[in-house]
């Protein structure tokens, strides 16, 4: 908390950098002097978070949706105008390489992803064009801002954004002009909720650099509080929303981090489409087995002076059973973390995050999602097995 204020891309009003020196290069605020108060504001009213560390890619072209449909995990060939979806690129073994959000609006598909993955994802998309009528291009002049809180879907904030009254998750719309600007000012999109239980509304704004100051100023004048990445991560962790490269590793498959399902399920892998890299693993795990690990919420021992680090091993009885991802102090829940742990590890098991600063931990039982769907492959095997018994 003693870190010196920094100049972010859009605000110098007391912005404090994160504890990782590399974060300074991103020029986004960790907090603005009161990280727990910023979280309370997100829970009770509304906050705005600078997420301009995300990379933005523009994909124009008549074939953009059918082309994306063939090279990614989501069903997007018939995505309606002014709608969004989450999507993945998998390797041949079904492991997650890229996670990105896409929005199709006015004949252009906009993609945004983790900043460190912007270059690799742009390169991958460019290499996969072949004869398709698409032209993916990085847009470093575009930025992502995020609004969180119960006050953002109605009232003055919604009126300023010209948010449609029926705006549901993954719907999008054009932002109105501000002042004398004649150029389009980007778009809004409604995203899945954050916070405990995912109940807090979320709206992303994807806007050109030249318009960010205007939007930032207009929204804060309406009483929207500035919040840093600390507040965003606290709300994200409480909602069990993973971040690529932090809460995932090189072995992660979509089932482990709740990325299974079409847009209606807030997922990134549609189970009723095929012909994409890694499809065999996705289908095999869904139809025949269970993922070896699962994403859970850990409650950490709050009496410890130090916090674990991303990537620290999670152990039970001296045996490694997982890895920790995002670690954050929540204004109500205390120190919490996301972790990938073996499926066999339950909430009743005493755990230790065994890094440089070992910390005791327990799994939040409400974060253990049951997966009791009838697996088609298993059901078929059982029918054959029982049929064989009856016929003998």
C-alpha cells in the first residue's frame, strides 16, 4: 500500500501500481488508495476499472464469423449482430492456448484478450486466414474499460451509455457520441456477473484511446468510483472466473476451469459443434470421463503476514494436489485464491499453499461445482454391459 502513485494511460488521480514491477509497464492502476473501499463500491453502487492492458484485435471481412467458427471452440457462425461470446483456441490435445472475448457489431468482429497474448493470437489468426475474406489486425489504439456494480444497468449510467432496457448478458450496442465528436466512439457489451455468486452486473466499454478521457470523466461525474485491478480481481475470484495464464497452466483443459458450454451457459466451448483443434479431447472428457482437476475457491489463513504467489503448489499431507492462481484480499471474504486441484480433493481436506511463504487453506464448499450430467458414452457402455448380461 506504500507504493508511489503512478501515471496510468488515462488517470493520475492517486493510481497506485501493483506489487509486481512488471505491472508498471502496463500502466493500469492496482488501486487508488483504498482497495477495500473500491470493492465495497463495486458491491453497492458502481466502479470503473481501467483494463487497457488487454489487447484488442479487429476482424473485418465477409467470412469473419464462419472462419472463426472453424478455427475455435465456440459456435459463432450464426452469431447475431450486436452480440458477444467467449471463445478458446486449443492445441491438438485439447489444452487451452488462448481465451478471448469477441463482439460482432456493424460488420466487424472485435476480439480482446490478455495483453501478453495479443501478439501470439494476432499471429495465429493471420496464419489461419488462407482464402477466407477476413483481415485480422491488432488495434493498440483501442482500450477496454469495465463497469461493475448494481447501479450500471439502469438510471443515469445506463442513460449515458444509451443502454437498451432489455440488455442481457453478451448483448452489445454502439456508444453514443460525446460533445462534438463525429467519429464512432466504440461499443458497450454486457458480460457475465462478478462478485460472490456472480450477482454483480458487468459492462465492458471498448473504445478508441481518444475517447477514453471523455468517457472516464463523464462516468466519474455521475458518481462512478475509480477502482483498480485489485477490486476487479477480488470480484472475479469470488465469482470463480479464471484468468488465462494466471489461473491456468500449460496442462489446463476447458472442463477444469468451467469454460464448457455455449454463450447461453457463459461458456467458451460449444458442445454441439465440431471441426476444431482439440475437439476429440473435449468430447472424450465430456462423454466418458471427468477432468483430472477442477477450479476451486480457497480461503487462506488470514493470520499469515505474507500471501502466496501464483503458481505455488497446493499440498495435502505433504503431497502436491494442485497449484494456486490469483491471490487477492477480499473486503468481506478476507484472503482468497483460485486454485486448480485434483478432483479427489474435497472441502474437508486440510491444505497448505506450500511456496516461499506457506499458508494454510481450505476449499470453499460452495465453489465445488457438481458435474452429475449423464455422460452419453458412459450410458452407452452401461447399456451394452447390461444388455450382454441379460442376453447371456
